């Protein structure tokens, strides 16, 4: 693989003034020759848009699937995770800012073809490959090719994304994904505009698309930032929107913020805030609401929506007890648990294993 090669991008069109508009996401970056979009990795090169990070990664790591976070997708399994560089949002609170905000290609230390990624996942016993760390929609062509290679050998694929993507690109991207965790950063346009340089509605559109027009197993994460998106009113509004537009069975994760990037002056999210948010969402009618980035057994437990039996008991990413049948049912009442389940042997557990691959 030539690390200096630029891969032809999809989803762009020429403008009357000679510029080319990138059509992957709602930023609609309009570029002259040699200019890069805000994401940094999509660039105009001559009369086309190219992806400058195809085949290049910021690193690979084996994680528990619960870290994505996905609690209803092959629980206890391991996933090979990787990302590239750049991002199409500009979140002040980014917790992977050293990757997503990187403008240095020497951070992309691992070169790997789609086939090598799939083969490595299989060799390591991973049930899936996750496109994560930075938003995979900006390296769509690389992610899609890797997903195709994974599916050819029975490896599942996971997208961890903010869902900020145009409909045409969205259709192709998610047609190759088995599961997604969508980062719903807040439930106000003001938050998205001020703290992310983005917009809320395209993310809501992506969520409705995933639930109603695809078979992609979807979960949602909201990082609760003290004083920014953690009011009772906003949490209630978000929960009620999910109920009305997506349904009671979509898992919702409320995760704890820690000071990072441009928001070092904001304190950690108190556990009490996560507990309060979970209670509001449960009271709104959602069946599966979780707390994240904290030790909270109650907030990590998956219960049967029928009889209330505790089916999967977790502490952070550790599974302490697992009672779901191989076909995804409660052994007590027989009700099906929403998600994707298979035979459970033993959980991968709360640890990460960096992996160096090349080829």
C-alpha cells in the first residue's frame, strides 16, 4: 500500500464558480484546488475530491463491545477498534481530540488494507470491527471497503458516529454496518451551534433513518456536561423525542464528562446527575437506559422489559452475570430482548489491548 496515495472520494459536485462542494456531510465545504474541508481528510485534488487517509490509521486496539458503548449487541464480545484523523464537527469537549483534531499525518502510524483489518480481527477472535475514535463518516470509502472485507469472512461491523451526514452518503455508509452508536450530543440547536459548530436536525434525521429504514442495531449516547446539556427539561425533552420518534426499545446511554480539550474549566459530571438523567428517561417510558464512565451496577444492568428479571449485570465494562438465552430471550418469561445476541461463553472484560498491524 502506498501511504502517499490519495483515494478518489465519492459525493461531491462542481459549482458554477469553479469550486467543488463536498457532499458527504452538512458542512457542504466548497473547495478550491488543494484546499481541505473542515474535517481535514477530504481534499480537492484537481477536479475531484480525494480521501487522504485511506489505508492509514491512528492505531488499532481490541476493546470490549460495551466500550463503544453497545449493551445489546453481542454482549461480552471483543471488537477491533480503529480510527484515522480529523472530524467534521468541532466539539469543544472532544474526548479524543488528539486524534479527531489532528492535523499531523505522522500520527497515522499504522497502514492496513481492508482485508488486513478483517483478517486481523478474525485472528484475534473479535466478533466485530468498530470504526471509531474519530467519526468514520469522513473516511467513508475506507470504512465501507473494510466493512465489505469483514462481512466476507463473517466479522460484524460497528460505527461509532455523531450521525452528521447527508442522506445519500448516509445510505451507502450504513448499508455496510451491523450496529451503530450515535452520539446525540445535546438536544438544543444552540448547543450544537456554539459547542460543536454543527446542527441538531441532521443527527435526528440520521437516528430516524437508522431505526425506521435499516436493520442496523442502534444505540444512543449523550455525554452530560455540567451546566451545558444536563437540565431536567432538556433530558426530558430528549427522552420524549426518542420515545415518540424511535420507540421504547432504543438503548440510551448517559455518560460522564471529564475535563478535556477546550473545556478544562468544567468539572466532572457527578454520579448524581447520571442517576437523575436515567430516572427521567425511564419515567418517560424508555425501557433501557444506562449510565456510563462510572461504576454503577444498577445503571449498567439490562433488565427484561416484561418481568423485570436482571438479565445482564454490569459494572462499567465488566459483565458480572449473564442470563440471556442464545436467541436473545429472558429465561424467566420468554420475552425477547431487543438487540443482537448469540451464544455467550465468557466476557472479554474491562481491558484494552493495543494491536500493531501492517499490510
